[in-house]
C-alpha cells in the first residue's frame, strides 16, 4: 500500500491558546492524562487535536500496511468491552481501567480454568498495587493486567468467563510535527511520544514540555536552526516519519528525546550512540549551569525510546535523551536484583504513573534547561584565523599582563594556536579550560578586529566526531 501524499495541516484557530509554560503543561496533562492513547487510535487523534490548540500542528498520516523501511504500519485497535468474571463476581473490567486489558489484544470469548487464564495474565514487576501497562502491537495475542491482589483471586481449578470485545480495522498512523523556523535548512529535532495510555511521566509529560519549549522558542527571532518537534506513537511513528523523509536526514544535526520530567530528581542525560556529536557535551554544560551537576549514561542504558530510531544504523543522527530518572539508585537496585531489570521509577508502565506523580515545577525547570540548550547550540561556531604569526595583542586591546593574571595571559596565547578552523568555540573552551561564555566574548573582539571568521558547524562535523 502506498502512503497517501496529502498532509492535513491544523491551522491556527481564533481560540488558539497563547499561555505560559506552566499553563501549557497543566492544560495538556489535565486533558490527556487519562485517555487511552494507543499507537493507532481515536484517542491518539484527540491528543493531536489538543496540541493543535497551542501550535499550528502539521499531521502526517500513514495508512495501515504502509511500508516503513523493514516495518509496516499496524491497524487501528478498537475495544468495546472486556472482563474477567467468576459467576456473579467480577475480577477486573476494561471499564474499571483501560490498562486492565493488554493493548492490541485480539478478541476472545471463553470459559476457562484459572490455570489457563494465568498464561494470559500480567502483574507489575515492582509495585504490587499497580495495574501494569502491557502491549502486543505486532504479535497477535490477548491478555489481562492485574494488581497482585487481583491476580491472587485467580485459582487454578476454578472456572472464569473471559471476554475481550475488540477488533482491528484499517486506518492511519499519525505523526504530529511543528517547526519553529530558522534561517538555514538545518534542523534540531525534539522528540516525544503521545501514546502510552493513561500514563503521564512516561511520554505525555515530554509532549507537554516540548509544546511549552516550542512556544518559548517562538519568542526568539533569528534562529539559525529550524527547531522541529515530533509527537509520535513510540518507535513506529519515528520510523514512519524518517522513512518517508529520507532527503531530510542529512540536514538534521541532533535530536533530543524528552520524557519522565515530572519526577523529583535532577535531570540526567542518556548519551548518543558511541558518544558521537557535541550534543552530549552541550547538554552536560547546560545541566552543570542550571542544576550544578550533569550525570550522563551510555546510549540506551536509561531508557530506549525514539532516540534509538534517529540514532539507528543508516540514519546516524547524534541523539540524546533528557529525563529525571534516578539512575544511580536504579543501578544499585539492579545489582541486587537476580534478573538485573529495574524500572526507571517504581510506577513506570502502570496506572500509578498519573497526575499525582507529576511535579509541574520540575517540568518547568526542564523546559528552561532545554531552552538554554538551544541557546548554547545556536551560539557555538567554528572560529578560523585570518592572521599570520602571533597577534600583536596590544594593538587590538587584547593583551593581558601575565604578572597580574598569568592564566588569562596563557589562555589567550593558547587560543591563537587553536584557531585553525578544525574546532568549535565550545571545543576550544574545553581544550584550554576557559568558560564558554567568556570565550565567546573574547572571540567577538577577535572577530570585530577582523582576526577571525565565524563559520557555521557543518552537520557532518558531529557525525564523525
């Protein structure tokens, strides 16, 4: 099946909201936290409609069955009713909570023994009171998700009536896109997923933060980069988008995946594949400046989301994640856990990942850090000397008296040897141990005096480093 060529663009309406960061976050979380947003679903479409109140959202649609590299777009899953009953007693129902049914369950209507039903049951790996989030998007099967107490009511030799009234229909997978325009044809992508039904920190909170960030960036004029925001169903959304926008890939410098920002922990970085790209160091610099520490971890060791699509074989866009996962505690727990698997936080992938777990102050702080990250990316460039020999510093008002400030004198001497056009300002600052902002100011004086040119950083620079 070929992809539809048309795109639906949601135009700004007169009532489009123009509110502040906190209001945007609160509005999106309130409207979408409890919705059953699956990868192809009416509720996902409703989520995009909500975001379109804030930005002029362009929606790309890919019909069921569309080839997306080695993947295919799945059908829409529709569910009307589901339950487990024993006689007149109800164990669990879809009406009580949608996570009681494994997402994309095939239909079933049967009477069976408890021991057979248990083969189709899931409980949360860490939190006994949680209803887990389980799914099977690409392998046909069915299942129920129960709290520990509910699962203990299922007895091997008792009979249970089981119903999942669901169906699969051809429809379209949707990807929301919004771009804050720059002056170039190069892009920085901010990613978040809008599926994960009835969950907040895992996915939706990143969506809210990215919308708020987009509104912040709209207020700043003269960006060099285009800042593009994608609101996707996890993994398959990014695969569909990139596979149908291949000519765009060479113009994407970085991507940043954003989620789990409402937890009350410091921001941490999950680095790009092979630590490629300056984005890792930019992010660490920003976190040190806004919160005093910058812990970072290797690719896909904190969580694996759409950064793994943008930084995948043949795509190779340096991509990081920014979260508030307490990874140090998690690693310590994993060392004492036989399977070594510990969730990013105890409520992860469950109905307890709700609004009560979302600290809006923490989300606002993350938006501020992301805004600062964009500023640092914009500020960096490659300085290239136009002079020969040592610069006569006194002539240009650049000389530092070594007897009064030995380090400043030494820094400026070392700087003259670093202006060969093979390093960015940020890299030079790291090399000579100067503050990035201070070096930008110093090099402005070099530029004003015609001693350097300011070159943009080519996309290829980061893919090789």
